[in-house]
C-alpha cells in the first residue's frame, strides 16, 4: 500500500462468470488480481470490500497457497506482484507482475564416492547444486546395511547451504557391505543423492580372506613363456589355456600382455585350487574374499565376447580350464551399446552368456583401470571398486582402490561351486595393433602364503606423538615391518577419483621365524594436529610383502603452550623440536650455548594454533651441550640437547 495514492488488490473471485472461459487464470478456482483506487480501503483482509493487507508501504504480494497464482498465460508463481514502487514526482506506481519465483522444491544433490575405507570407518559426502528455492538447513550422509538409507538411519550432520561437503562414517562393522546416500533438507522437504555401496575391510591379520597378498606382478624378463607366480610356498605355473598364435601371450614390459591379430581369444590361468586354504568354493570362506588387479585394453569401444568382438576380462574364478564352456565370475569391459561400463558378472557356459551383478556408471574404453572386488560370504554380497586413468594405472597396488563403482548386490549363482581357475582373457578380432594388459594381481591370503600372523594393530595419540602397537602370534622368515602413514584430509586426484597417498615413515626389525607371540611398537613424533591413517608393510626375507589393514588416530591441538624434548637426543647433525601453540601468537625459538650466547634463531613469526615441528641442523658446530628456548607472550621454556659427533 502506498498511502493516499492507491493500492494493489489481491483477491479470489469465484463467482464472476465472465472469468470462466477466457483463459487458464480465469477458471473460478484460480486467483485474480487488479489495481484499485484508494476509495475502498479496509484495514484487513477479512472485512467486506476489496481485501487489503493492512500494512503501509507494501512492496510485494506473495501467495503460498496451492494452487499458486497463475498469469493469463497459466504460469504459476508464489510471488505474483513484486517490486511495488512510487515515483514521488510523477506519482506513478510501478510493479512487476507474475515474475516471482515458483514454489520451493527439495534440493538437488549427488552423492560423492566412498573413500578412506577401513574396518570401522569410511568417508563420503555430497554436492548440492540447487537449494530448490529455499535455504538448505541440514545436510550430510546417511547409511545402513539394507539399502535406500534415510535420515532415520545412521547419519552425519555436515553443515548447511549448497556446495560440496564431506562426512565421516564411523562405528562400522568389519567385512560388512553398507549403502550410503547424501541428503539435504529445506522447507520443502528432504532430498537424497544417488545410492552408493561399499564394503568395510575385514579385521585380523592371518587366515583365509583376512589379508591380501600379491599373487603376481610379472616383474621378470620379457618372454613368451609366462612362468610361475613368485608368491607363496607353492609356486603356481601360468597355463596358456588358449593362444590364437604363438607368442600372442607374453611377459612384456613387466606386465602380462595379450595381442590380437586374428579372430579368437587369449586365455591364461593359474590353478588356485592347488593352494591349500584358498577358498575356491566362495561360500566356504569365513571372511571377506578380495581380488585386486590392474587391467587395460586398447579398443575405445570394446563390444563383447562373441566372435569378431573385442572384450577384456579378469576371471575371478572359473569351474574349468576350458573358458568357452566353464561357469564362474569375472570383471570385464565389452558392451554392445555405446556406453562401455565396467561390469562384475557371472557367466554360464563361457563368457558369451553372462548376467551383470554390479555395473559401474563411468563410460570406460581404453583407459588404464585399477580394480578391487570383494565378496562377503555371510550375505553373498559382491562389491566393486574401480579407478581409471588415461596414461597409467591409477594404483600401483590396486588393493588401495577405494572408489565405489556401482551398487553392491547379492548373488550366489556359483558361490557353492569350486571355481579354482583364476586368470586373464582377451577376446579380439584381427587388428594386430590391439592388445590387453594385466598387472599387479592380488588375492586373499590362501593360508600358507603369509609369513606372519598379525593378531592386533592399534594407533593412539600420546601427548604430541602417535603410538603404534602391534602383535604377532607366529612368524615365518619375517624380515621387517615398514610403517606407512597417510593424512586423512590430503588426497590426490586421478581422473576425478580420489586415493590416499601413503608415505614410509619408519622401520622395525621383525622376529624372523618364531612360534611364540611377539609385541612391537613405534612412536610417530613427526605429526601435527590432524587425522592420520597407518598401515604395516610386512616384508619377508625373500622380498615378498603384504599390507595390514589401516588404523586411524587423531592428534588434537594443544590447550597450552609447551616445548617438547627434541628427538633424537643426542643427535648428529640434525634433530627435530616439537612445540605447541594453543592460539595465535608471536613465537620465537632460539638455540643458545651454555654461556647464553645465541647460536641461531629457528622461529620468529606469528603462528596460528597447532602442534608444530622445526628442524635444527648443527652442521658447523662443535660437540657439546646446547640449549633451545621458546618464547610466546608470557610463556618461556628452555631445554637441553646434546650434539655428539
């Protein structure tokens, strides 16, 4: 309302018959608008006469009812009249009619890939591209073990508003398949992103299926003879089950290569059923079974496994050596359509008759692929994880592949059948330049491959360091444990996929061969505030190795200033000094001799809160006792350290 000049009237006219046939807006159940002189002003919308909101200086009229107001062109609006203004000179009233926004809808969002999967935790998140016309008041990820999770299930709360966010899934159970969706809520309701699935890793260190070992990395001299696997007390010979011409299956460039040149297929396999303890009958395993491998084929659009088609497959397990008549499970590329999705599938009487179990969403062709497959026997659930790159395999160790590819599905078609033959297949036509590559094949430990039975592994924050502890029940030819660390928040991107970066931070000598329990520990003193993942790389005396499942630890920021004892001490020529800053402050750290003379200044700057480390290199100094001093505001602390040459 603009006082003394006029007003805009909003009213419902159900009785005026002249409005019933002109247009969509004129149907009696719809609302209409007109402009009235200020000759029948009412103070509210309930008394007789033209309804009037009763508030001066109105700049818009909104309509939250259903149906919303409609223009003469039948366009909906919940803000039919906006931008009401008066030119005080000309006394002309202007306004915008039917250009208001439509009624709010639920947000639009997607679910981001599941990463950082451990026995009890994982990370996922979402990206909200539209708030639907109303502010997003809550967002996060929700998960369960049955599918289609909602906010009534387990969930995270990860802020408000649009854009990307990440949440941590905690309290998970080892060796279990979970379903996860991102969610976002506004005044119109709660919306969900697409459903993804993943399986937590199995706990423990020994026994069938609990740990994953390298079966073959093909790191040997180029040769048309494949040779045998280097892993395990039983060396497994590779068998050429089908070769269209001599030399088309070979070790080339430290990989297993298969070449085309004529219609047919190349097929090479090992007999895993000959290894005591390997779960060739998948349903017989008491824990999760894992396969991991790197694979590539050269065709941009692989078309399948029929004659004259191109298709590549890693055979997880086959019932017989004749792959054209065998039953089993495989992972491959080879679709008749234009989209080349990676698929985990069962096959009956050869790969020509297959049933997809898990299908990835990415369109892949000639990319380098790192793939990890898990099977949970207790629920017969299959999960697939895959990452791609156009120039090199994303993971040198494909066990680290964590990006979910497709929804986990239960399938038991052949899990009760002995599938003892594991191998690689390349179906092709005549183009000689085309080829397939396989490399870095990992499998669940079949029982007699592991030199160490790991019974526990933990990580815990201890003042300004993180203490790792682990124990073994038995060890056979065990040489050492290398400690590797990854920072939870720092990832690298490979073609849109995200993977943890692991760094070697230490070394502990193992017990060799022993039938008695042994305990080990390692203190990581080179950490600041943050969330860290650790894993053990157990190395045998002949160079074979295996990784433990990762564990997580969080080092929180300090609540007071503190200066730690340097490490190592004595030192030659360098050492690390750790100190704590609870809030932003000007910090100085100096090194002085026993006469009080300053030797060098290590820190002199404003610093934010955190746990920090500075290195002191004593090159050029004489052996002896020195002091280092930290000053920040009213805080001062001095400690001794010894340079011993």
